[in-house]
């Protein structure tokens, strides 16, 4: 069984890089909508994986528990890397051999792509990296054992992960999955999503705000 770790920042402070185009209330609403969509997505799979949400938000913790997820509630925000490290230690303590880390703000995860990723055979040690667009970040990491490589999130984490795996002698695979390449962190990310015009609640929400039309 794969343990899916979802780090989720308190929505009141989330999406700060979108302040140029969204109000504080809109940013909070978007963060909550993305989180709820991500939980619902995994719960809707034919064989739902175990879920572990690590968050500093009591509101998100309650929503996660209502969806049957386990929760690690932080007393204060520690940053995504520290949060995932805590979750990884918990995965190992609970006996999980495989872990998938996915952010809570993926706008349009594809069902077939995710099922394929979750069903990856992972002869330990082994890691799958799913890179993001724009800043060379990493939007999903499947690892066996869960701590096969040290975690480090943020800009240019993807080439850094590849270098770390090579230095440690850990075999890895890169999967450039279309639905896992775009998270919603910047105005450019919003524009990319709206240009693609996918159907779904997140796109509907953004359209309801009548944001400026994205550049071609």
C-alpha cells in the first residue's frame, strides 16, 4: 500500500504569490477549493490509497479527517520540506514501504496518470520524480523506501533531486506527467490554466472572478 502525503499550508496565508491578481479572500477560497478537490480525487479512485495530510490549519485537518485521511497537525508552520520530513518519518513508523508526496494545489490531476503512478513497481531503493513547469520544481515524488532521497522543495528542486539520487546511487525515473506539471502558485500559472480551458470546479471558480484575460 502506498501512503500519499499531502502537505497543506494554512489557507489564510496561502498563495501569497497570487496577491497581484487575487484578493486575500480569493486566495483563501482557492487554497481551500484545491485542497478539497485533491482529497476528493484520491478518495474517488477505484482503490483509494491511504492519505496523510500534514498541515498547520485546524480547518484543513478537520476536512481531511472527514475524508478519512490521517492528519499530522503542526502547531506552527514549519515549511514544506520540514512538514514532508515529519510525514515521511510517520510513514516509516507505520510500516509503509512506498510513499507518494503530492501538493494540495494541483489544479487538474488526471485519473489515468495518477493510477499509473500509484501502480509503479518500486524495488527499493527507487524514486520517481514528476517535475513542474516554470521553476524546475517537483510536483510529485514516489519513493521506496519513503526516505530514499532527502527532500527539498521549491525552485529548481527537480535538478537537485536528480543530482542527489545520482550521488546516493539511488535509481530514479523521471515522468513528465501533463496533469502534474502545473500547480497554481503564480499569475503565470493561472494564465496557463485558463488558456488550457479545462473543465472542472477550479477553472469554473477562476472564471467566476472575471480575471483579466491571459496573454496568448
